[in-house]
C-alpha cells in the first residue's frame, strides 16, 4: 500500500492542474444531479418489528384519525385573573382563525371552546388548524400564514405559542456562526503548526472539497434510501474535522521531509507513502466503526452510519490524491513568511509549543505515577454521572425560548401537565374473546386508568367494523421520564387479560421502543468495538500490553465523555455556558454514536503517537527514549489534530438544534478527554511504568498474525538507503 501511495503522490504532485480540475468537474456534476433531484429526507425513527410500529400501522389502517392531515395547535393563555372565554379574547381568536382558514390547504379550524379544552383555571387552551396533507408536507407558505396571524391574539393581550404535528420553526442544522468560529480557530492552529498563512488554508480547502462531495452524494442518496436529516449534520461535523486532520498529517510529513533536504516532488511522494498510508488506515478504522452502527439493528441509525462513512471515504480519497496535487502547486511555500509580523508571532508560538511538548514528555517520564493517577482519577470522576443516564428524544421543550414552539410547549405544560406531551394510544383487540363486548374493553380501559403514573384515559372508541377499540392514555409525566416508560410497560403487561390483546403506540411509545433497542444493543456493540480495537492494536504494534492499555484508555474516555454530557445536559450544570435552554434527556442515539465515532478517532491518535514510539524502540531498545521520541515528534501533530477536532465540534454546540448541540458537546469533550488526558497523559505515563514489557509479544503469535505497515516503514527504509547511497557516491 505504501509504495502504491508513493507512486500516486508522485503522479498527483506532477499533475496538479489535471487532478484539481477533475475534482472540480466531479463536484459540478454531483451538484447538478443533486439540484435536479432535490432532497427527500426521511426522519421516521420507528423500527420495524416493534409493537409500537405494528400498532401504528394498525391505527393508520383501521381508524380514521390515523388518516388525518397535519394539525397545528395555537396555544393561548389569558392574563392573570382573566378568562380565556372572555369576549375580547374570543373575538380575537375568531378573527385569527378566519384569516388562517383563507389558506386553501386548511381543511378545518376549531377554537378552544369548540374543542372544550380550556384548562380548569380557564386561562389556557388551544385552537387547532387541520391541513389537507401530512404534517411533513405542509408548505412553508401555510406555516408562515399561521405565524403571521399570531399577532392578532397577541395584540389582544394573549400569550400565544405553537404546537402539534406540524413543525414551524426548524432549528438550524449546522453550527451557523459557531461553526465559522470553529473553522477559524482551526485555521489559527494550522497557521501556528505550519508557520504560513497560505499553507494553513490548504487543509481546510481540501476538507471542504471532500465534505462537499460526500454531502452532495448523501443528498442524491436521499432520493433512493431512507436517510434522516440529522445524518447530514453528523456527516458534516465529522467530515470537516477528519478532512482537516488527515490533510494535516500529510502536510506535516511533507514539511518534515523538506527539512531533510528532499525536493518538493520527492517530499510529496514520501509524505503520501508514509503519512498517507497512516491516513488510509485511520480512515478505514473510522469507516468500520461507523458501519458497525448497523449492529444496533435500527434502520435510521444504520443509514446514518453509512452516510457519514461515505463522507469519511471522500476525506481519505481527497487526502491521498488532492492534497499531493495542492502540494505540487504550493509546497515550495512551506516556510515561515518572514515579512509578516503576525506570522512571526505564530512562528514563535509554534516553537514555544514544540518546546513545551518536549518538556511535557520529560515531565511525564519523570513523574509517571503522578501523571497516570491524576489522568485516570479525572476520567473516573467525570464518568460518575453516566450511571444515572436517561436517554430520550429532544422535543419542543428543548428549543430556544424565543421559538413559538417552545412557548407553546411551556404553555401546554402549564395548562395540562407534562403528560400532555407524552400521550399514548392504546388499541384493544378483543377478537380472541368470543364473549367480549364494549363493556369488557371499557373495563380494561378503567384498569389502565388506575395504573400508577396514568393521569387520564379516554373511553374506548370502536373502529368502523367494531372489531378494534382505541383509547388515548395521558401519563402524569413527560415523554422522556422513566415513569412514563414504566407506564408503557405496565399497559403492555395487561395485554391478554380477558383474552383482549392490547397494543400501545404513539410517538412516545415509538421513542421508548427505539431507546430500549439501543440500550439492549449497547453492551454487544461496545464489546465488539473493544475487541476489534484490541485485535487491531495488537496487529499494528506487535504487543499485548500496548493494545490493552489503548482499549482501557478508550473505555475511560467514553465513560468520562458520556458522564460529562449527563452532567451538563441531563443534570443542568453549566447549561448557560454552553447555551442550552434547560436540562433534558440525553439524545437516545448519542451513546452508540459516541462509542463508534470516538473509537475511530481515538485509534487514530493512538496509532500516530505510539507508532513513533515503537519505531524508536525497535532502533534503540530503550523504552524511555521511545516514549520521549513519540511525545516530541508525534505529540505536536496529535495536539494540533485534537485541537482542530475540538474547534470544529465546538462550533456545533452553539447551533439552535438540540440534537446537534448535544452531538457537538459530546464529540468536542470526547476528543478533549481522549487526545489530551488519555493519549498525552495516561499513555506515555503508563508506557514509562511498563518499560520494555510494553513491547513483549510471543513469537508464535507474531508469526500467526499479519503485519500491517501502517507508517510505511518499508518505504522509509528504502528512501533512507537511497539517500545514503547518493551521499556516498
């Protein structure tokens, strides 16, 4: 592989314009196809084969309510000591609804009085607007019509918000200004690393090329496969980060080779054959981890993993093909711009950072016990909140306060309780009981109403044939509350009484089923990832203790990452600092995403850091020198790569979308814990303590396992031999 990449790098560096031109032609073709086909995201999170999914299909087929169009709630609250039914308010409501129903897409409107839903304090109620199409197909024009007319009731003195199945204010999918700041910080880090303002921008450009290609392909793919919109955000987040990092590794190796006196063309080829080889290995590791999400056996998570893997694949291709081409054009400028005062400061900072990194290596090897204990203790403390993890799906209550949907959510909670947002649908099938009657079903309905955690149950309503009955169950607690999950379990346990089958569905039940499937699959998924990591590291480093240390470090960093996320998001600590409007359950897919993605990234850092240590140990046989060499030469690159990842991921923390915020926070701190506490503290400290035992490997096992030349050692030896022969001649 290394020799092939050497030749590819040499060719791409010598044919820069052809390569770059071909890439932009490909981008243009993909953009044209994507624009012509459009986007068709599918945000259905249900899982085939679950009771909630099967019951939903029965409801849509057998009950007319399952075939209604999208419905919007306009939630209103009167001033203190006033009734929502007062004349001035009803007049304003009528005027608002009359304006709204001028929209041809509206099939019906109803006031709170008509719906008889004004709360007991007579202050809060909601009107409904029903459309002729499903909620996801309601046009933006229709949504704007509702939002624009809210001013009528607000001017009359009512508080007003929105709710229902129609989503009005879609939160930003990307990081917006935060994402721009994150990329800007990455640029500064690259400028410090390369001491050149021009070169610093190149990894970002190549990352955008790979990201653009992958994103366009995902958009095209939405027309053929069920891909959720959040997949685009995750792919963008990870694709941008790894795209910059992979280019950084090759640019850094190119710079090192230039310093050794090699020509630009030769340096490009060597960098691609060595660092490029490591990039391919690292990228494939990330791809395998993402494809491993299919183990969870939830279709939309599998699609998310595949979509993100596509972007990572493009990042690899661009790194080993486009980066050499760009180096062929600008590689000669890989030196400090001496006439630029700003870059001089960056150069000094870079030198200082390199010196500190070297000093840090000496400090760690001098005080390995203290460093290891501090690092491990920090991660264990951070992991403690993980043990009361509560996963669920963010809802309108997690949106910013300025959103009308957030205001509607809070008003509904105030008027009817948290359980309003977690209404369940129970479908009774008495066909197995020949003597069953409506009284039998109503008796079961009353039994459901007596369960702990149930606030109310509507009378059972038969379908057109009278074979099935439907009842709405309102829990006392919110959709992500463990007590609501228990209510669902207890209702299902009643199925079979009097030979009446009972199914539970609704968005809350679907979310509960999906979260249960994730938590049930999590141990197996984590075990497979850990086993794969151990075997992979054992093959790469020809050691038993090094991969064991790598796996244990990964487990610690995952625990600390999820623990910190629980500490902030679920427990509500530091939420103002990170811009969360309030505490909430942890995103249900976050644990598997965290394990899958951080596994790939952590193994990247392990390979780039420890492979240099192994190289030095093979040469000298001195384990302490090996640790110092790895910290001095690979440490700065790992540090820069980690800081870039953190910068990019942090940009997504400040988006308005609660799902993306959680993902950005988790990945940013996951990289912080893994790159800086595990790889830069615990790894060198533990390897110093283990000494030469770090590299013990049974001979019989060495012969049995394949040998992966990750860093292109064979190629390095050939290049060094040729260089020495030239010097002799």
